[in-house]
């Protein structure tokens, strides 16, 4: 990524673009008095038990029907990992950023259906591109996933698409494996883009490629900025935030690899990042999304948020 000096964020007296300039809903700051927020689900959420088959080749917890068979505490931790952390907060801590997006079971099931392929609803890898003139036509709402090399981006995308096992998302043990923008089409509903990682082994033309995409892709509804849940925000992540803020791109932070972090470390990183988002950003959705591609924690909720911001879940019901 660019050095910070070459990508300074506008100062407090400088005009800045609105963070919610694109997308189905601004979602960059909660409206006053709770107006327009996604209604919270009841405290235990959820979740009556339900049946249902998992697609061939899919990990067991990839499907909500299997998560619902778990005991109450475990299934709540899988679906709402941030809510699980909330019980360890010090008294008086602001819990609002923990519950801004907390859909009910019906919305989670509708979102899962979008990520489950069948004959009438194909989920396909479309193409890869290093230049904007090679990208697919911007016909559908789009989201992109971006983060440092080795943050677990491709692993998370593979987990999101785990109910469509025919979709190949390449995951490498070598950081910096993704060198191009990889486009995946989810039926007739939206496109998901796996962006190259920044930092170690980033493509030489990374800055030009990503800046052009962010500025020119007018169907982009939300950027998902992935941050390692073990190490928290790094220098290169701050530069990515500066770029998104400067361009007025609405984005959300996703903490990955939460299965590798102790509860205390994870809570520390969550609170520090929430404070940073509150004090230093305009375009970032105030709630963090915590995920583990190994345990599927947070994956179901993230599917639901993707469906919501692409306009495919216009009403998110509380349970």
C-alpha cells in the first residue's frame, strides 16, 4: 500500500466525502434515538431447533440447521460471537456497538439461501482482472473483501461459499497468494470480489489496481476490511482505512481468526478498534464482525450482512 505520507486523510477542517455515499443504506453511524437501526433480536436469539441437510462436501456448521442443534450458549456464540464477548465487559461499557446488526432467524435463513447454490441459483467464479477494463460488467450490486496478506481473506470467502462446494476459492499457506481481483457471481443477486492482499508480497501494481476499483466501481455497495483478530490494527491497516475514508467508500471491519485469540486478547482488540472507529472514522459501520473460518463463528451473521447491504434482505426482522 502507499506510504501514509502519500495518502493523508483529510484534516478536521477539510471537506470529507460522506461515508455512506454508496449502498442501499448509509449505515455509517447509528441515527439518533435508535431510528432506522436494525432491530435487535431477543437476548437469547433464536433459535428454535430445526432440521435440514447440509450440501455434499460442506462442513457441518456451514448450515444453520446444524448450528441450531447445538446447546444454547454454543449456538449463540457461533452466530453472534460479539454478543458472547459482551458478558465480559466492565460495568458501564457502551454496548450499543455490539448489537447494531442482530437479525432474527428468518433473516439468517433467507441470507443462507442466497449462499446455497442449486440448479436455478448458480454461484460461479466469473473472472479475474488486474485492470478495470478487464472486470465484468457492473450489472449487480457488489461487495469486496480486502485485507493484509495472510489475514485469512480467501479462507473466509471459502467459508461463506461453503454451501456451494463446487465454487473453488483457492487458499494458500503462502501469504500474498491472491494477485488479481477475483469475481464471484451469486445468482442474479450480487457479486463478491476477492481483492489482492496488501503488505507482504502484494502485487507490484496493487495501489493502482485497488484505487481504480474503489473509485470507479459504482455498483460497489460495501467494502469489507479484514483485520487479524490476534494482532489487531497494524500500520498497513491504518493506511487502508485512510484510503477508504479519503474516497468516501462505506466499509465495515471484520476481525478474522478469532479462534486463535484468547478471550482477553480478543476483547482488548475489539474495544480498541471500536474506539478507533468511533473517534477516527466516518465511513465505517460502528459494529465489528468477528469471524472464524475454522469454527464458522460469525460466518452466518456475515452472510446476512452481505445480503442486507446488497439490497437482497431489505427487511431484517428481529426474532
